[in-house]
């Protein structure tokens, strides 16, 4: 019984005593180290953050009722309040946790208490405990490792949001830390239930990847300190939804997962990401994001999803190096003028197929193959936009003729003008979308996602993906000269995406202030995926 009122067992007493001793000892060690200036305030806080939260792993094995499990977490709510930087009693303040958000430790304790109250079950085999660990471990490891890695290695990519400083490298460190910790936590629970199989391991990996994906985005966008509430809350809601969707049996996900595909995806993704970082096609955070999305798209989606994703990435990277010197004068006016792509660019190009890969796992085997094909065509349309836009930009910049404005094709404009497109660039965009369409169809035939004969395939797959990719890539150019934020140099008067030009700050010239190039790319990818899907429906009707 979750809320049994029977007398406490010896395990309850020992568990509570051990919990209190461990947490208080961690706080004492951090306090001593901080007061003796052996570590910084941020380091002492992370010692506490990364150590005390792991007590959640013992809860299903020592407590016989939720009431007893709640005593420790509930005790630390007032304790952290009176020892936090905002304590009403100054003598109670702990220097070891003074860095960071004023009420960060209080919110930490509140999150643990709420999760234990809602999801803890004294039976380790009860899948409510998977939700408990999958919700809290991202806060312990994801948020903790994010701050450590981000502050040490990611300051060159730091940005401010809602008063807090975040880093791209830190956000993706949070994704991987969450992935590993949640996967291991789920395996511990399955081991206790003696139900570890290849299929159940795949389910643990899926849950780890999903919570890592959610944690990276929540951590990156949440105001300072409030990720202690937002990260566990978001993961709890999503995992509980999965639990209910699969009739209170998360292991039911195994029907749509393949551990071998996930392992191959990890190996291929790691190799490509490592090579890309070495040749500076990707930054470190970009490589981490690309590796993560590669596992999701190939490992969870299918061989077809993986093939078209890696085709885009490889061809796009090669195109960025072709004629690199001759493109410098144009590329330097872009917001991110260097060759190496960061994690935001990787995310923009990957988020639509990644979300579809997570979702397709939930319905695979429960919907006809024709409907799964519809999802594939929309996803292929999204990737076709990415490759079409990349080739259009990189190859089009090599054109010897003046480009024309996308919204006024009769008007010639200088090279590098926002929204400009050359004939070479347009042909390259169409070629890129077509390559993705043929690659997707070819692998889909092998992958048994489609059994269409070739004449039907031309209409039902090639045409929708090519049209969606081409329209999306052209839409990117239209958005660039209409809604994208453009700045003007106060020295030379040049219109540019950059915040600084001629060693002076630029000022807003046109477009919507918050719509930068990454948003434009994302919007155009969504447009392309939508057109691919709608074109498929139109072809289907005729």
C-alpha cells in the first residue's frame, strides 16, 4: 500500500536515518570547504546538488510506505528555507549553498517532496517508480552537470535569458547526463524486478533519451533557479502521459524499439560527430547535439529516417567547405558567419524529425503502414528543406551572376543581400530536396516502410518530398527579406545579420526584432514539412 499506516519497519527507520545523515554530511562538507575557501561558492553548491539527490535511488528499496518516504524530503523544505541566502535568520545561512538562485535549494526540496508524494511506491517493480526516477534524476544530474560543464567550457557560447546565464554546451551536457542517469536508474528498478531483457533495455534507453531531450530544452529556456521546478515537472507530466497511454505498462514500448538499431545509431552518430568536430564542421556543442539527434532519429525512427538525416548532414557539411575562400565576403555578413555549426543550428534542422521519431515509436504497430508513411513523408520534407536551403546558400554563393530578390525576382541585388537567390542557388535547392526524396524512397523500400511500385512511388513519395523541400527552402529566402531581423552598420551602412560591423554595434533596420536566422530556418522547415504532407494527401486523392 502506497500510504500504509502500519508501524514503521526497521528498513524505514534505517532508511530515514541514513538519508538524514548522508544529506546533512554532504551539506557539512560543502560548508567546511566553502568557509575555508577550498572551493568556490558555485562548486560547493554543485557538490550538494549532485550528491544529495541520489538518495532517490534507495527510496523504493527501503521505505514501506509513502508516509515514511516523505519525512526526509518534507523536513528539508523548512531546513533549506532557513539556510538559503534569503533566510530570515542570518546566522542560519549556509555559505556552501549561497551561490545560484536565492531559493534554489528550497525549490529542489519541494520538487522531491511532490514527486515522492505523487509517484513513490514501496514496491520497486511498480512502474510509478520509473516516473519518480525519470523526473527527479534529470534535476540531479542534468541540471548539475549542465552548470559544471557550461561554466568551465562553454562561456564562449553563453547567452542570457530571464536574468540567468546559460551555455549551449551546458544544455547538451544536461541532455547526456540525464540520458545516462535515467537509463541507469530505470535499469536498477528493472533489475530489482528481474525483468531485464534486450527489449526492456531499449525501453530504458528510450525513456532516457526522451527525458534528456526535454531536460535540455527546459534547462536552456527556464529562468534562473526555476529549472528546479520546471525540469522535474515537465518530465513527470510526459512520463505519466506515456504510462497512461500504454495502459500503465511502460515496457509495452518495446514492441516498437530495437536495441541493435539504437546501438548502431550511437556508433554511427559518434563517428560522424567526432569527424565533424575535428574538421570544424561542428562546434563541440553542435557535435553533441548532432550525436544526440542521430541516436534519436536513426535509433528510434528507422533506417530510412537515419539515412536521410545523415545524408543531409554529410552533404551539407561538404557543401559548406566548397569554395570556402570565395564565399568569405558573403558568409561574413551572416549572423553565424563561420563554417562550424553550433547546437542551435543542429537543433533547428533536427527537431522536427526528432519529435516525429519519438512520436512514431508510440504508434508504430498500432497504425497502418500507409499512415506511418505519411509521417515519414512529412519528416523527409523537413530534412529536404534543410538540405535544399544549405545547398542553395552554399552553392548559390559561388554564382558569378548577380542574384535576384526572392519576393521580386525581376530585381537584381548585390551578393549577400538578405533573401537574395541566384539561379544556381535555386537549382541547388531543388537538387538537395530531390536527393533526400530519392534517398528516402530507396531506403524505405529496403526498410519495408513502403511497397509502392516505381510509377506510384514517383507520385506518392518523390513529388511530395521534393515539392515540400523546394517550397520550404524558397520560403526561407522570403522570410529572410521580410520578417527576419536585419541590422544596419552605422559606419558603412551595410545591411547585415550581425550585431557588430566595422567594429561598431549595429542597429535594428528591418524585420521583427526577436526573429533571428535560426527562427527563420525553423519556420521554413515547418512550412516544407507541411507542404510535403499536404501534397501527399492531394496526390492520394487523385
